[in-house]
């Protein structure tokens, strides 16, 4: 019998049985005790602030309430960050994460894309003009790129910005229904400005897509300006807190100075000056792609916390007749579904950490005028964005299923996490499209390899001898695991290139050959990303300094990540007899051993993520494990239970019981 106060006894036992100190692992995850302390302090500031607790739970709000409440929270967060002098993005992030978890901000695009785009693409004069207004929220903006007809193929955008040298203005138009901007976050009702991506026409020529600052609403009355039609696109799968919007522009004139001109320019007479690299205008997308990796990791980590704690508390089915019911975490099938996801959340977290550092390093180079690493940054950010959002979204859904019926309730907190993470597969570049961008890069690298040219370090595995067999022994060494992933990726890259070559030889054009090989190209890109993430995880556990017990536990988790990925994708690993059947058996056996090895540390691994209950917002994932009382309290708080007998009983059920259905004819 579970106790109803204090920490649930099963969960307490789990914590006693772990082999390492949880605090040590938290210190490693968050890069040192000082950072853990700071993160806790910021979480605490938010969770203890009564302001955030005065609203009814998110799941009980209508969409309009979700928007309004979330808006209030985020404006309050803004005010508090100023008062508390929280200027570092990481500080703001931790405070916000605890204040409004998984509630997409109605001023999020303003912070995440509008301001960074001005900072990165604006001239010094433009930054001086707009940034103070944006910081003080006098100007609230968004990033308006996607149109109803085009999201992926941005060169096909239809919005036009035509330069008029007589008045030194651009004239913006949405010439067709499909050209209306559709989807930009915060656009519908919140913003008064937006950065519009449009086809630039000057001196009668199309110069491609460029960014323009357009005011869409009056700064006093907030009414749409002349020539502007703007609104909310309606309810979606999630993101109820966000007013994703539509926008039509009819002959809207803006001054020449409103084109973002740090790199490309239109001179007063209409002369166009090209940027050093046309793709530099895509920089804001790269920034958000890089950020999505950690976002996705965080979502999966939280889902694992909920599902693993609940699995330790939940007991179901007598294992032997009349005996005690087992903790569901002791079922091997439950472990097989959850522990690899736990490992994935760590793998993605480390990938996100790498991505962040690599983004900062490369953008500093770009800003200094060295654009050499742009293709690498694009390929790595597109690949990790797609790989992490796919793996983590699917993982969150599995965590939900692992909670049985209670996982389906909003009380679990899992649906909220899922609907927040899954659009990451679509926005900022649909995942299949992103993988094809990676494949394009891989094919270029393959060409270099064929020509004997040097490859960047992270691509050097491509030169591996594809006739070599695996070095895997009973020990299942980490280096043999990495080699397996690299071998698979190298072979898939070669196979995709061979497929294209064959099509060209059969008379197809290069474009047709590409289109006829995109499935193989996508396989190659996914295999490449999988190898990249696995190697990063291995290097992190092998090379980093950390407590020895933590290192030993984390090594098992890392091994599980690698072994599970092979066993689940066996076809791709044995296609060229890289592994023989004996080695496959070794891996399958090792997988089961690793599940058992990780079992005593499962709760400690999720505790180390150090998410307070207020962030998880889950009856099932509570630190104290008192899930049943929490579910009961949640049910009782449902607005449906405010009255014992609902009006609908008198209006519909009672008359039906009496055989009276006239009320329907009134409709
Ligand atoms: C809080 C939550 C916030 C969430 C907010 C979400 C906000 C949004 O969704 S904003 C909208 C995001 N939209 C997108 O991401 C659109 C996706 N599409 C694209 O990025 C492009 O159209 C893309 C990359 C698919 C193709 O671009 P296109 O210009 O047609 O390029 P393409 O002809 O395929 O390639 C040309 C070259 O550019 C390179 N390239 C493309 N993008 C980049 C880039 N960002 N950096 C560097 N190089 C790039 C390619 O690698 C290729 O190089 P090469 O010729 O050497 O092989
Ligand atoms: C929650 C949310 C928030 C968003 N916020 C913003 C925002 O703030 N600003 C903004 O500008 N946009 C925003 N978007 C739009 C988003 O960026 C686009 O939806 C996304 O880039 C995908 O484009 P699409 O919708 O045109 O999909 P499509 O390109 O139409 O994709 C449909 C299908 O076609 C496939 N496909 C398309 N092209 C190719 C190809 N070349 N090769 C192979 N397959 C292909 C895709 O893989 C996909 O399966 C948001 C979207 C969502 C869902």
C-alpha cells in the first residue's frame, strides 16, 4: 500500500539504491555547482512568486484565456527580469522556464527572432533606431516569412517589395491569396511591426528575397494601418497561447531605410548591392534551429522524469499468484521503452550543448567577415534540429503511452509537453527538408573525398574502408560502437551517391537523379546525424572530468544509447555483413544487460535533471511520488465538478429520459 504523505516509499527506496550522488550528476549536466545553484535560485524566484499561481491551470483555460493569461505572465516576466537585473539570456531562460512552462509566449517571436534579426542583419543606424523601441516593447515584432503557399521553398515567396526611387520607398504587396503571410507567431493580435521577407524588385530586376521592417498597427490605437489586413489563424494542434497570424499587404509604402541593409543594400538611385553570401539572410533560422536542439532535449528529459518516477510508484499485476504487485518499472518491456529514451535525453542534451557552443563560435567568425564555416554550421544545425525534434517528440509520446490511462489525462503534464515540442519537427524548416539539406552537404563531401580533397574533421569517417568488419567483442567497447555508426553512415552516403550516379548514367538529369534518390539520401543524412550524436555522447563521457561513480553510470547509459540504436536499426548495420550473427547476438544480450544495469539508477538519472514540480506540472511526475492523491485533487478541481448537477442535465438528459426531444427542433 502506498502511503499518502511524505515521499512514496517505493520512490524513497529507489533513491537509496542509486550508485551515484545525484547532485554530482546535476553539476555535470549544468556545467558546475555554481550554475546549478544559480538555476535553482532562478527557478525558485518564479515558483515562489504568487503572481504565477493566481491563474487556473492551463488545461482548464479556453484558448482566449490561454492567450491572455500567457501574455500577462510574459509581460510580468519582462518586468521582473528588469527589476532583478536578469540580463543574461540563460538567466532569463531559467526564470521563464519555471514561470510559464511549455506555454509558448505571445511575445516569444519578438524575443527569439525579431530582436536577433535586427541585431544580426541591421545596420548600426537601424539597430540604434529600433532596438531601444523593441527592448521597451513600444515596438513589438515578429518574423514574417512563411506564406500560405510557401514555407519550405522560400525562394518561391510571392510577397513583393518594389523600390520607387522617386520617393525613396519600397512598396509592399501580397499579390495573390497564397502570398499572404500565414503562421508567423504573435502576428495575429499582438505585434505592431514585423520583419517581412519579400522578393526585392529594383530597376526592373528581381534581386531575390530580403527582409523589410513593416509597421502594421498604429502605436496608440493598435488598429491595423492602411493597406494592412491582419488576424489570427485560429485554433491549432497546440500553441493556444500564441496568436499565429495572417497578413495581407496592399501597396504599403515604407522608407528605403526600412530594408535590413547590413549585408545587401539598395542605394538611393535603386542600385542593388549584393551580400557577401546570399544565404547570410537565412541567419535567424540557423539561430533558432540551433536552439531547438536543447529545447527538444529538455522536453524529452521532463517527459522521462514524469514517466520514470511514475513507473517506480505505479504497481500493477501480481508477478506470481497472490504475491505483491510489481512496480511497473520492473517489467523489462517498460524498461526497454523508457531507458533508451532516458539515454536519448542525455544524448540530445549534450548535442544541444555542443550546438550552442558551435553556433557562438561560428557566428563570431561570420561577423568578423570569415564565412568559411557557414556551410558546416548550416548542415550541422539543420541535421541536429531535425534529428533531435524527431527523436524527442516521438520519445515524449512513448513516455505518455508508458503511463497507461493516466498518461492520456492533462493531469500527467505529458500532452502539454508533446504539443509544445512536436511543432519543432515542422517550424524552422520541415525535418525531411532539413535532412535533404544535410544530404546535399554530404554529397559535396563525398565529391571531395573522391577528388582526394581534405575533409572537415567531423566528416573524415567517410574515408573508412567499407570492407572492414566490426571490432565488436563481448566487451562491447564504446569505440567499436562509434565505428559501427560511422561505418553505416559512410556506406549509406556511398549508396546514395551511387544511386544518383546510376540514374545519371541511365540518361536522367542531375535534378531527376537527385529526386529519384531522396529516400536514400534521407537515410544517409539520418545515419550521419545518429553517428554524430553517438560520437558526441561517447566523447562527453570519456573525455570530461566528473565524479567516477557518475562517469561509470553515465557510461552505461551512453552504451545503452548506442547499442539500442543498432539493435533497433539492425538492417542498416548488417547490410554489408559488417556485423556477423554472433556479434548481433552479443549486442542483443548486452542490451538486456544494460537495462538491468541502469534499473537501480533510473530515478537518480531523472532526479539529476533537477526539475521542480512546478515546472513539470504533473500529478504523475511529482518528486514525492504521491500520485494518487494528486490525481484525485486534480479531478476535483475540474470546472465540470463545480456543480453537482449540470444545467445540461435539465436541458437535455431529463427531457430525453421523458421522451421529449423538442429542444432540438429549436436549434
Ligand atoms: C519559440 C518557438 C519559435 C519557433 C518559431 C518558428 C519560426 C519559423 O518557422 S520561421 C520560418 C522558418 N522557415 C524555414 O526554415 C524555411 C525552410 N527553408 C529553407 O531554409 C530554404 O528554403 C532551404 C534551405 C530549404 C532551401 O533554400 P534555397 O535558397 O532554395 O537553397 P538551395 O538552392 O536548396 O541551396 C543553395 C545553397 O544554399 C545553402 N544554404 C541554404 N540555407 C543555408 C543557410 N541557412 N546557411 C548557409 N547555407 C545555406 C545550401 O546548403 C546550398 O549550398 P550549395 O549550393 O553549396 O549546396
Ligand atoms: C507552430 C508554428 C509556428 C510557426 N511560426 C512561424 C513564424 O514565426 N514565422 C514564419 O515565417 N513561419 C512560421 N511557421 C511556419 C513554418 O516555418 C513552416 O510551416 C515550415 O517551414 C514548413 O513549411 P510548409 O508549411 O510550407 O510545409 P511544406 O513545405 O508545404 O511541407 C509539406 C510536406 O512537403 C514536403 N516537402 C516540401 N518541400 C519538399 C522538398 N523540397 N523535398 C521533399 N519534401 C518536401 C515536406 O517534407 C512536408 O512533408 C510556423 C509553423 C508552425 C507549425
